[in-house]
C-alpha cells in the first residue's frame, strides 16, 4: 500500500499537466498576494510602501503580507501601545484597496522566554522564543485586533513554526498549539470577524508537524490553513499540496488553503547563471499558479515583491523576488503580470 499515495500524486500531477494549457481560471485580485516592504514590515518607512503600491496595483495583487518581529515596536512595554507606524501603513494600503495579512509575533524582547542561541550556524533571536507568560500573547492579540478592527482582515499565527529558525532552534508542536490558542482567542475577542491563519508551514513535504496539528486539536483554533513552497519541481509542489489537502480532509474540519510564500528558491540561486535562473523562475511561475488554483487553493502569495537582503544586513540580496531591490523588473514580474491580467481582467 506504500506505493498508493505516490501513484495518486502522480495521477493528480498528470491530470493537472493535461489541463494546464486551459489558462487561468477567472479570479479576483484578492486571490493574489505578495510581500511588500522588503520584508521589513513595520520597520520599513512609509515611503517604501508608497513607492511599491503602484507595482502591486499593476500586478493585480489585492493582498499583502506584513511579517516582522515587531512586538517591541507596537508594545514597547507591557500595556503601553504604539500604533502610529502601523496605522500609516495600514491606512495607505486600505486606501488603495489592498487587504492585509498580518503575521503575529510570538514575543517581544521584554517578555521572551529564552534566547539568543546559535543552532546549525544560525542565530536564533530572543523574539523567536514565545513569551514566558501566554497571557501576554492573548492580551497583545486582543489589543491588536481591537485597534485594527475592520482594517486588518487576516492574521497569521506566527511564521513557519515547524522550522527551527523560527522556534527556539527546535520546533515543538505542543508549544506552538498553546501559542496558537492564545492568539486565536485574543484576535477573535478583539475582532470576531477577522480570519486567523495557522502559521505558514515550511515543510509540507514532510507532513509530521501538520499531523501533530490535526491530532492534537489545533484545527479548532484557526480559519485558514497556510503553507510555504520553495521549489523548481512541479512534482514536489504537487506532493506538498496533496499532503496538506489530505491533512485537512482527515481532520474532518474543512479549511480554505492558502500558499502564503511561493518562489523557486528560498535564498540564493545555486548556479552562476543568474539570467538563466530568472528565466526559469518566470517559466515556472504560471505553472505553479495554475496547479494551485485548479486544485482549490484560495490565495497564492509570491515571495517577495522585491529581492531583499542587503537592507536587512545580509551580504547580498536574495533571489526570490519579482523585482531587484532597486525596483528593476525581472522576467517573473512580467510573467505574473501576464497571468493576472488574464485571470483577473480576462485580457
């Protein structure tokens, strides 16, 4: 029986490939997302968002993800909130009919339960350890959702909790579920109409963490399932999608599925042929979008709008974006523009 799931994945992939030439289904801009602000989120100046809005509108993108370790910026000390910077970003985006997926942090420096530590040559900062007192998480989420009620529609319960970099150097599904419960409770108290996403799962190819979420009751504490996919292989993308859809089905609690990070590489291209790699990214982009939308994925976010890296202290820029860090359009930008013009506008 071990070969049956593989056979099913293969048959699904073949069926998708056979239909891919039909073109994109008619969608809206709210099915397309990206990541603005050069991954700086709240730390990016408002001028960055002002400059990026026209590109997002040109691409027919209707939702952006804000992901940053920003608790200290928003609550510098317990019970003392500072919303001004985020208010300006949110108001600008909403004035341009761009919805927001806000990735909720798990701690501030003043309440983190540990860190920093170094694991596998990576520095794990204090804010990648959950708050010592879970009540801080619930209180912060209540304040956040209350303040932005009607302006921020979607919240993601942290980022890649199954990846060691984002969870204390060693993921723990039980610890994450406790944080998820606190976030969900606080957010829904603050804004009952908001939608909560499970933290984007990094390793959908390995379904062990997702099985833990299902078997330990986490499906009661989010509205939308979220995964991240970085690959050049349509086979791996299909396997990740099938794994996730199976977990959702087995849970008995149907959830929409979003891909909140997608690119062909999670960091840097591995060859010296940068131009060739960019062409390949552009060629794969519409194939991945077709695959996901034709199999029921509700929203797909290309990660990122611009390449980032040097502006956050890296030695060079990452290679996963639609534009260079200085706003030069890459072939993938044109590929997504063509795809969304067809899918959203019927052009």
